[in-house]
C-alpha cells in the first residue's frame, strides 16, 4: 500500500495527466451562443466542462443541455472561430481550489489569475464534495458588527452571517458603498465578485475604491461585461466556492457580489439559448431557481465555525424596485438597503432611503433605547417627507403642528449628520457621532 501511495505522489509531482484516456466527440452544429456536439452525451452531466477545437481556435465550454444523442454547450470564448467536426473533449466538473496565497489576487470565473502576478497555488481540496449542512446543523445568526457606515449602523444594523442586499439604479453609489463595507474590521477575509462590470472600472474599483489595504485580505473574482454569458454566470458561484473554503477554515468571510442582477441576466441568456421559455418579463423559470441556490450557500457554517456574510448589489432596472429579480431577492435576503436617485441628486451620500430599508436582524443589534430612538427618527423622517410638497407651497405654519415643527428642525440636521464619504474614518458609536453632529449644526 505504501508503494502505491508513493507511486501516486510521484505521478502527481511529475505533472503526468492523471487521466491519460479522455473521451470526446465532435461539433455537429454552431449557433451564435451555443455549440452542439455529438458523441459525449452518454457520459456527460449538466455543468461538466469540455474543450472545443485545437490550437489557437480552442476554447472551453459548459454543458447546459443533454439529449439522447447530443449535448448543447455554452462556450466560454468566441464560438465564431469554431467549425463543424471540431474535436470536443470531455473534462468533467469544474471547481476552483483556493488557498491562503489567493489573498490579494484577482482571478477570472474559472479561478485563473488575471493580475499578472504569476500562477496560483491550489489548495488540493476538492470542493465538489463541500459539506452541505442541513438547516438544523447550521449556526444561528446573532452577533452584531459595526460596518463603519453611520446610516447602516443606525437604521439597518448587520450581523455576522447575514445576507443583505443593496438595491439601486445605475450610478447611485453602490460600488462606493461596497468598498466602505469591505473595510469593516470584523472579517478575516473578503471575497469580491464583479459580474458584468465595464472593463476599465475593474481596476479602478480594486485599486482606488477598495484600495491597497483592502486588497491585502481580499480575493477578487472578475467577469467583465464583454465576456461570455457562461463566465458571467459562473463568477458568483466561483466566488462563493472561494468564500466557502475560507469559511471551512473557521474564518469570518465577507462576500461582496456586484451585481446579482447581471448574474440573473447571464442566467437568462444561457437559459433562452437552450430554448427555455420566458415566464416573467423575459426571465425563464430556472433563473428564480438558481438565485436561491446561490445565496442560500452564504450564512453561518456548521459546528466547526466560520461564516459567510454576504452583501450583494441589485441593479434595479429602470429604477423599478418591483421588477421580478428585485422582488425575488427581497424574499431571499435577510434585509435590504434602498439607494434612491432623488437623494443622490440632492448631494446626500450614501443615498440611503431609511424608510424603504430594512434589516430583518436589527432586533439582535439594537438595545431597547436604540430601538425606541430609531423608531422615533423614522417617524420624523416619514412626516418630513410626506409634507415636503405642502411645505414647498408654503402650506406649513410653525406652531400649528408640534410634531411637524420638530421634524422640520431635526430631519435636515439628521440628513447632514448621516452624510459620509468613503475616505471618512469610521466611528465606534454611530448614535453618538450623529448626535454630536446634530448638536454642532444646531449651534450654527
């Protein structure tokens, strides 16, 4: 037995292919988004990867449909360079194998380095056999942590292991807010998944917004907007596998996905390419199956400890917060933060709407005094916003309504105190910081 072990290790160290006999088929049809292959249907499974073509025209792809005599493949690269009768070789499931050395690195959706810093060292752990904890075996969410963002820590406080969504239209400050959250001191590792981002913005986000200090404990998984739908679909799953590996080491992990909406768009592209009919505003039914399957993997781990706190952005199409993806995600997540374009237009950042934002675990973070104070602040904000048009038409007279008088005096100072730039230092107690800012404004 020892001789066999030594032989296996020698073969692995030599770089000899562990499976010298490969099975394959040929390309029988090519569409703009998918490739049809024959000869490998009998030993393929959904999600398996294949290599297509040889030489400079070679690319990889994922099997997305299986018929008795053929398979449909979504290519990772450009299918226009392929030809009928090109060779298709079956490679099996594709998983990333992260390691501590991945911290500070940028990889693509397949776990390959794209930062020019040399090859990555795999952990050797086969994540295909990752542990699936039953709901009764997973830890409970309960420990509060400070994000350093005052408006979040007051109105929608977060807990370790929570799954939280940031809902906003384009250009309202989602990425900057994510970078502010990434600097929280409560986590051992940060995994960032950038899905469908413009290519020029990736480096700007990682180097400028996240910063060198933030990248030291971060792993970035990137799939830009010009990459294929299968890579954009796979990037969040690969990021989740990286986060799960760190969680299984007993670490507290912050997972940032920007954005889940573009992940849903990639799911839609692949599903429609294989003929799945749309059922809700152009989205096939499988989209609403894949979204919870991804996000349910986040959260507390099992008895061995570790957790994944997931913060995902939701790009609200046309500023419609009731579109199918947004509506579905609100039911999956443990809370949501709403960024409004009207607030951003007034120059208030983060452009958070406290009335529309909810954290379902806030009661685990507030004490009784803080709960009562937040309730009072929400009431004042609601009264202030409901009477905005009335006051613009000079319909408010001081002294007629004491509650409205208090709101008119206090809410603008509260809004000013909640303003925060990415470069501002994070305070230890947001309630005290806001109270002091409001007192300073009152004196002025």
